[in-house]
C-alpha cells in the first residue's frame, strides 16, 4: 500500500500526535471522508489532539478499531487542520510506511 488511500476505507484510524517534548500520543478517531488526497476525521476543537497539532503538525496514521488497536501499516504525515471551522479535519499526506 502506498499514498493516503491506504487507510481511507477505514471507519476508524489511530491518529498519533506529539506533545511539545516529542512524546507520541495515539488516539482513535472517526474517519468521515476521503477526497482523493486528504483523509478527514471528526473531533472537537477543544480536544488535546487538536491542541497538540497546533504546536507540532506531525502525525502518524494507521488503521484501527474503535478502541485504537492498530492493524497493518502506519503512515507518516502532517496536519492541515482548519481551525476556522466548528469541526476539525486533517489533511494527511503519506511519506511512507513507518512499520
């Protein structure tokens, strides 16, 4: 698998964001769409993952279940978060497998 389409058919993904000290934090999120180049997820603007993304745009994405148990490959990417909207969504561009 390559590119952003790898986890696009999933209902949930594990979204790993990074604290200011570089510590990774994985969180399951609901996938709401894929437009051919961006994987869109749903979360609240006040969540810690959004706060972490504001200071560090790096992400790791992998297919997961509702509880965040991952399966398959993981993909590096970065946030393209639109904080002007009520819902937050991210663009994720794959740079390759991390697994």
